[in-house]
C-alpha cells in the first residue's frame, strides 16, 4: 500500500514526512536537500539566520534539488524586555567564569530581522513558508497567496488551530508536548510553559476542529508513528529529533552524542536557555540556573543573554552548558543514518504495517 495523502498533493511531495525547521544550525541546507530529494519536505531553520545567509542557503538548496522545500521563521515579537536582567546576569556570569568569558553588564540587544528575512523568502520565491510562535499578518498572508506560496503554522492547541485556519494557513503542524525544542505556542504570557498536551491526544481534537490538513509532530521517530498519526486523522508527520543524528544534520557532534546517550527520562521542559518553554536533555546549565531561584527573562532576551555561554560550550565540546533540544523518544534514534534513508525506512515500515492490517 503506497502512502500518499492530501498533504502530498497540496505540497507537491512524494511522502507525507516533513523535516522540522530546527533553528540554530541543525536544519541546514544539506539536511533540507537530502530530505526533499528523498521525497519528503525538507525545511530550512532560518529563524536565527541573517537575511543574506538565508538567501545563500536557499540558492544552495535550489541548486541541488528541484523538489519542494520550506523555510521556517519565528512570527513573534523579537523586541527585548530588560525586566529582571539585574538578577539574571549574576547567575550567568558565574557560568561565564567556568569558560573564562568576561562578565556581562545589564545591556543586551537582539536583532529583529523578521521583515528582512521575510523579504528574502519572497525575492527567492520559496515554495512553502512555515511559522512558529504566531501567525503572519493579513498583509503578509495576502502577499503569499498572490504568489501562490503555501503556508504552514505550528500550533499546540485547538484554539490556535482555529485561529491559524481563519488566518488562511494551508497546513497545520500540531505539536504535542513530547516534541523536542521549542513548540509553536502563540502566547506564553499567561502560561509560561505553554499548553502541554500529548501528541496523540492533541491530533484527533485538532482534526475534528478544522477543515485543512493537519500534520502530527512530537515523539514520532519511525513508520509506527506515521501510521498512528494517520489513524488519528493526520495527513502526515513532522519529525525533528529523528533527523538530528543524521549525517547531514548540522547538530554539533557533542549534541549528537548526548542524544544517543539519552532516553525517555532524560528531557525536561525548561525556559532557562531562551525564555520560552522548550524540551531538552537536562544538564548542568539547567540545574544550576534553576537552583538559583531566579526566573529567566522573556524571549528573545534570555536567548541572547545565554548565547555566549552556549557557543563557548560548543567550542569546548562541553555538553553540560549547551542547549540539547530533544523529544521524548530518543531511544528510537538511528545512529549516523543518511537523512534520505531515514525517510525511505519510515515509509517502508509504515507501508508494511498497513499491508499487515489489510
């Protein structure tokens, strides 16, 4: 039985597997090319990239595949809020001492590049744009529709799903609390840790509430997860953690090692790295910051403040101070697999299961 859903028809892909647009380096051009060439949908994680870096990556992708691909951006307020910085910096400065980083004062600046990033995607005629943390404006949506560019939005509740559908989004990616890294929760002002609904509780409720394709995300690592998602009404799956240890992934080698050494009990939801809730492997950075009793600052300020520590930790191969984003199914990771091969294996596993059911 061949797996080909409405999602495939809508996005022009062979298989209903989307590689998550993991920002910060893992979802690079090489990974996108490999996944798209294999028949899935590769997604460039461009949220932290400078506009010209995005342009360069898009052109590299287009030079190496004629298949559809997506680019992911953060659609949220990127202005700094310095409330609490006097308390947070001393905690971080203690960590900086370990890496011989000069202590920082009570100033920080986060570049707000969204408009420039968005314009690059228009200029380069990207076929699909996905967003996290919110929705595009009506003006932006009208522009994309006029250019026949498809849109995807990450959502974590039925309420967000309905808002996204009303906004004109083409595809919803419903992210359960099992997912690694940052999920796409629109507003964390009332609940700092966002909605924490498991993937397979969330999917059927979202499917019943909307009339556009729903993609399941969170804890899906193989063909079994794909079949389960389809059974609950999803039109496909988005996989992030599963691709982190692939050969093409831009994840740091120490990060990949930590993933392989982890299990279903290793991860926690934390705000200490970025100010937004994200699931990652618990390490010394998380433990020490939480022991301080100081509340992290809001996103994106906390993310900017911790950046120098995380970068130096990566240079020194120190897992204990890196942000090790991961979902709850890391026992199912495959070691050093080619990303295209992972797509093919997942489809083959799913097709075998569906044939068995017949």
